[in-house]
C-alpha cells in the first residue's frame, strides 16, 4: 500500500490563485468546466509538470491559455500537464454521474438534491486539481440547471448574479472572496425552502442567515437557527471572532457520511443535526444539534480563515474546534454536566482507540487513507490536549494565545506547531515538553502514593507556613507501548487536586500540580491526619489515575466533593472497582463493596440539594467499553453479567426510592428548561433500574410513560426499557412507534437503534430481521449506523457465544465496502479490539478480520483498518 508520511511534506509545486467552475447540472450527467489560473510556486522546486489530482473522473478536454493542448498524460488517477511558462490558464472539462455516487464524496445526489462533500479528498472527484489544503484559491462558481428540479442554486461566498435561460433552465453565480482550499468548496442544488433570520456582527454588519431544508421540514429548524445565532455571538464575545461574509447558509441533506461540513459560507449538514421538535427529537438530540451547529460555525475561523497545511495537522482545526464547541455548550447549559458527558465519550471511544491496534497520536505520522483519521483521538483527545493548555495558562491568558494565533496565521495554511508556538508566545507558557502530547499515542497511567510525614516535619516554602504535618504525594507516570512507539517520553500532566480533612470534611483550597517527570513528589503542609485525596478534578488531564483512595473515601467524595466532576468520578470509581474486581475474580468483600455503592447511590437519590440533571449523570453506571479497558483481556459477557447484576441489585435494594423518583419527576411538565430536562433524565434512569429489578412493574410504568408521552425523550426512554424486556407491551409499543412516525426517517432510525442496541436476549434475531425491513437500506449512512453500529456497540449481542455477531459485522463490512468504503471502514475497529478480548472470542474476531482481508478489491479505507488490526 502507499503510505504517506508527515516527514515527507513538500510545498506545492504549483499554486492556483483563482478558479472558475461552471456546472451544467443534471442528476446523472453533470458537466463541469473548470478554469484554473496556475502559477509556479516560488517555494517549490522549478518543474514544468503540473500534477492535478483526480479520482474516478477523466478529462473530456484540456486547454492551456484557451488553446487545445495535447501535452498531458494520466499518471494513475492524476492528470499531469506539461507547461511551458510560469503562469497559465488551464481549462478542463469533466462529466460526472452524481446519482451513481454511492460513496457520497464529491458531487452526489441525495433525495433529489445535488450536493457536494469535498473533505478530505472529494474535490478531485469533481475536477482535476492540486487537492491539498495548502493550495488556496479564490472561487467563482456558475451553475445552471432545470428550474423545476433545481429551483435553489447555492455555493460558497456571496451570490453575485442569477438569471433565467428562458428554456426551463436558470443559472446563478457565486463568488467567494476568501481564498480557500478545495476541501471547503460546496455546491447544492434542488428543491429547498429556507428558514431565514439575520445577525448583526459586533462591528455592525448585517449577515443574512438561512437554513435550507426539504419543503415541510422548515418548522423543525427553529432550534438550529437559535443555536447558530448564539454561536455567532459567543465566538465574538469569547474568542473575538466576527463573521466575514454577507450570507451564511446551511443546507440539511439526508445522505451524509458524517455529521456536518464547514464549507465556507455554505455548511452542509446531516438532517439529523438540524431538524428538531419536541415530538421527534430527544433532549440529547437538541444538545447535539446545538453542539454541531456551533462546531461548524466555529470552523469559520478555526479551519477556514486559518486552515491546515496538510492532513497530518487535522487536529489543528478539529481538536481546537471541538474544544470551542465544548466550551460554548458548557456556557449555554450546565458546565459540570457537559464536562461529565464529554469525558464519558472520551473514555468510551477514545481510550479504547488509544490502547488498540489503531492507536495514533493526535498528529499522526503516517496514513494510507486520511478518512480513517477522523477519529476520537484527533477530535476528542485533540480537544483535551488544548484544554490542558487552558488549565496551565488560565482561560484569559490562553485566549491571548488564540488571538495571536488567529492574527498571525489569518489566510494561511498552518501547522499544529504554529498553534503551540502562538499559545506559548501569547499566553506566556513554555510548552517544549508539552509537545509530547502531539507526538505520542497512548493514555498515560498515573499512579499515586500518599504519605503522612513525621510529626515534626522540616517543611519548606508555603507548606511550612501552614504548620502541622506534611502530606506527600508521589506520582509515577507510565504509558504503554502503542504501534510504532515502544518507549514513551514523559508527558506534562496538569492535575487539579484537593486534600480533604476527614474530620471537617473540608479542604484547604484546590491546588494545581504539574507532573513532568516519570516520578515526582509534591508535599503539602497543615495536616493532622491522612487526608482524602480528590485528584484530576474536572478531568484536568486525559489520563488514568490509580490513587490510594479507599472505598470509604470514595463514598465520602461521592457525597461531599465540592467539584461536581470529582463527585461523579468518585461514584464511577466506586462502581468500576467493584465490577472490575468481580469480573477479574479479585473482589474480596463483595457484600461490603456492593453495600457501599448502594449507600452512595441512595444518598444521591435522597440529596435534595442536587439538581436532577446532575443526579441523572451520577446515576449512570460506567460503560462496558470503559470497564473492559481496565482489564488486560476481558470476557465481555462477564462484564455484561456483573454490570446487569449490580443494576438489578440496586434496583431491588433502592426500589422504593426509584419508584418515588419516577413518581416525582413524572409530574414535571415538558419544557426545555434545565429542571424539566433533568426530570426526564431521571425518569428514564429510574425505569432502567426498575426494569432490571421488577420487569413487570417497569413494563407497566414504561407503557404508561410511553402512552402519555408528549415528547420524544419520554417516549424513547420508555421504549428503550420496553425493548429490553420480554413482555407483550414491547411489541405493541414498537408497532405503535413505527406507524406513528412512518416516513420520518430520523425517527425510524431511533426505532432501528433501540432494537439493535437492546439488552433483549433476542437482539441478534431482531437485527437480522430488521436488516430485511423495507425501511432499511445500505445506501443511507444514517440507516446503516442506526442498525449496525448500535448492534456492534451492543456487547451482549456482538460478543454472543459462537461468534455470530462478528460474522454479521464482517458480512456487513464486505457488503457495504463497494457502496461506501468510508462508512464501511468505521465498523472495523469493533473487530479490531480482539487482543483485549478473551482468547476464544479473540480467535473468532481475528478470523473474521482475515476473511475480510482476503477480499482482493477492498477499498483503501477498509484495507488500512483491517491490515493494521491484524498486526
Ligand atoms: N470537517 C468535517 C469532516 C467531514 C468528513 C470527513 C470525512 C468524510 C466525510 C466528512 N464529512 C465531514 C466535519 C467536522 O469535523 O466539522
Ligand atoms: Zn470539525
């Protein structure tokens, strides 16, 4: 395979300062005439050969300076043109069949619309071009097409002219004044209606806003529009970033490989992250829409105005933009709850990636297919790494760094190194050693030993002034080898800590300790006895902590820690220790340990000072993927059995409290206010525990909740619980749900997911039947993800004895790959985790990977993931 290495970066040989594109639109034969002004790059090596990337296209004609030109040849998929001078006008005509484009990369048809997806390398499927992010061009676009089929014609930038051809076709022209890389190009044409609004920027410019959707969907764009306006304001207020065009357009399409795309001035979204109303969208959907709308908008600066030099720098825009959208959502709602949710995703998805065969640094060193690097590591760990800079510098100084970054690199294609340097200069930090986070993969493990010093200590500095006895924390960091990186240099690990006095239940104030060595000690004064350690508060560093905290300490912290994240963490640790010990067979005092969990959870249920949103978080058991991470090799069915066993026990032991909670929160009327959202979260949690302990009572309550539901959060929560049970109410509710929402595919996706992700012992049979359901199709990524990702993430079903789950996912990959390699490759990591699974199943998982690898015509996407997973 061709491997691309970061170290091999060379500046482009030719630049393209301007490009004009003329599209004659048609669903199955779109003609594209591209005119490129090309100029030799003074920073390149002097060559007369202009290499233009292509993929699945061929040139119908090539002109140079307006004349037919024969001095060109194809090199693989690329067009190579021999040029006599330093600047030329190149004309190229291509012909595309958008309706045959099932890969959904380049120009494709979705539900009668024409739309584009060019990141990362889709532009080369439209026309021949140096398709790399460090070639920035000013785009002028003209398109013409049938007025009835394509009444709305959109592209990047500002509309400049439009007209009627008088023959049933019309045309429009767009001009984007901001030079941009080809991956940010977009075009959309079709029957669309707009929800319009406007936003006045801080310098007084009025920006026209429009969210385009299919007719009939416009009522469901209110929340997305509100989120967009809030994002525009927040980016001005916090990061000082103002929008820079007269128009900002969003289009929602139903066939999309990812969540959304930040094309300059014309964001294209998966409908899933735009459309919402209370009856069809859950509270989680509302949050996701707000987050994704903000994320794409924030890219206007972090990604578009300052873009990436090459794809190895992907985290420069993605990690930073994820951090920005997380900060925005934290400011808009409950910051602690947002932090807990973000850490839960990191642990469930990124930690396993970091300990598996596909582990890579946030700035990878090599790739075969860049689409495989849109990962939780580049995105979520990338955000955590930049977040640590905010911990080290404080937000105010950090923002000085980002302002310098934007000023210094505006209009440029920058690197992660440029970003780090700007933060160093602007925030006044030394990040020399911190750069290891960009170079090394793997989640560091920090083990802590705490000792109480002798009665008459010789303390120095601040510790001495507090008197009493000293407490010394000795921390050791280790990071396991990852592919290609056997030995790790020490990371800079900022840890927010507090030491609680057991007597008073208070601490002397939070401290920040910064671990830089493999082993390091820190001493604190003023103690009379060994305190309770609260460490990595707020999850200040993306590490695993092994701390000397007893079960009693965890119960104490779960009740009293004044850092809400730490309180959640104590609860999680209490349960993780119990379950991991139980699965590994090392749990000594099972009853006592269980009782401690019951007492802590009971206290959470009783705590009247807690808001329900936070209570709902504290009640969630640690996920199976995270539990598996704590074990060298796990039997997933044992993890499942222990976790369900604990849930059942908690359901039984605290039954009266669950019933009382369910009664109380069921009386709270629907609204989007935090209290009402918290009530809904607790409502489903109560049902989940009751479902494990008393299925008949849970089925009765869930059916009543389902029937009375005025909103999707309650309806989905109730249906999830019913799905897991073998009861008559299950079938009735599923049938009602399907007929009630027939034709609304975003809701039908929930119907697929609930069944595929269910704890129901027959989930595999249900999934096999659903794959044949008329609503299911392999050509729509949302549908494929709804059914098959929910199944692959369902440990009980996926890891079922005999390996049928593995076979089903391997079959899916093989069938999906020729249709959409990008989406197919996203299923490989589920099989790729075989080394973390007990030997019997591991062999079955590996065998399925080998079966896939034996297929000769695999996409580059799947080939890379499978071959790395077998190493
Ligand atoms: N920057 C966007 C990435 C993206 C993408 C990547 C691979 C294949 C399809 C894709 N669609 C969008 C999304 C984002 O992070 O904002
Ligand atoms: Zn992004």
